[in-house]
């Protein structure tokens, strides 16, 4: 199951991503955690040191290798250089099975330990000096989109992405790659405005969005969120000494997380586990956005008609 955390900048989506990952690890569920935000803070929120993160190569740094591996023997793709972020799999493509080893484990994956045993972390990478003023951040996130396009994951297997802020995810087809999208909303007009913008865009493609409130201080905050969000509101997070300690650079054990927060994570996980993926619809959306990108820029960038990469006969193998 693929889960995205989105929201206004500063709303707490990285905090929620890390808490949800910790809860999955506590339950013994296998997790791939992907930091796909322009501000790369998920590793820190999971308690990793700067030294540990320095040893983790970003996905964007090995994108050519990832493309070559995923291309496999697909006759519709003449070279890895012709692959773009939306390239879908076809006959001959290499697929990544969640529980099986792939070269990505060596290239750009960090296996975590202790409380986070069973979690594998990947990061898309931050802007480098040579990117400033000349590159779009989606050049970094493209590796994550290709990964999801070629991933075979099933029930009991979880991929959690900490996404870019606001509606920026709609600049690519990445927002269609998830089973569940959690939108983190603060009890403010600005945060609610981002919620409305995001859900308006998502509804155009039939993407359901669940909402979790954050920084809820009192009953007035609760009433505000209920009035503005309605039935999409799964619950909310109030004051938490555990989160405050994390924000101050401490590393408390997860057993110290407050019961109300644990209950919210349980409701969120129930939402995820109750979701049934429509593979045909997800494939249809992947093809739609690959075509959109081809016409907008990818044909020109690849020097060929990349819509020919779509294999209409290819069906996702059983997981």
C-alpha cells in the first residue's frame, strides 16, 4: 500500500510521516520510507544522524542506473536516456518486488535498525548548487515516480512518501500513484485553503483525500476543523510532549508517545488497510499522465515520441 503525506509548508506532514512509519515499525510491518520533499527532513524526524544520512546516496544521484535497470529488455524503450519520470512498465521491463532484493538496495537505500527495524529509507535528494536557478525540483522526484511505476507491492507492505508542500505534487503525475493520501491541515484559514485547492485538483481525477488535523489546541480548533473539513477528517493531533522532544533534537522511545496520538495513528492505519487498489484505474492514470508529459515536454527532451513507450497489452503481475 502506498501512502502520501501532503499539506501546507510547516503543517507537520514530515512529523506525521515519521510517526506513521514508527507505528508501522512497532507493528512489525515492512516499510519503504521515501523523503520526496524539497526540504529533506524525514531522516532527521526518524532519528537519524547527519553522519548516517551523509552515507545515503539520493535516488536522483543514481537516476541513470535506476532507469537502465528498470528498462530491462523492454523493446519499446531504445535506451535508458529515453526514459522519463512517467515512463510506465511494459513487457520486458524489470519490476521491483517489495520483499525481494534489487540493486536499489545497494545504490540508494538505508536499512534502519532498533525501533525502526524493517524500515528502509530512500531520499530523492535536495537541490545542489548546480541546480539553483536552472532546474525544477521534479527532476529529483522523478526517480521516486519511476520507482512507484515499477513497484509490485501488496497488502501488508507499505511505502510512505513525505511529499512536497501544498499542491506542488500536481506538477507531475506522482499524486496518482498512491492508495491513500493524507492531507495534514492546521486549524487556520491558510491551511484550509490549501486543503480546498488540493482536494479540488484531486477530485478531477477521482483521487480520494483523507485529512488529519495538527496543532489543535482546544475545542474551538476542533470545531473549526469539523466545520471546514467534514467527513474527510480522520482525526487530529493535539499538544504532544513526545513530538516537542523530537523537534528539539531529542530521541525519546516511541513507547512515550501519548495514547491519543497512538489512537489517531490506529485510525489512519485502519483507513489504509481498508483501501482496495484498482490496478486498472491506476494504470490508466499512469498512461494519461505519461501522454500529458510527452506532449508538454518529454518528446522534445527525449528526442523521440515517448508515448510509444505505453504498452497497452501489459498487465500488472499478481503480487
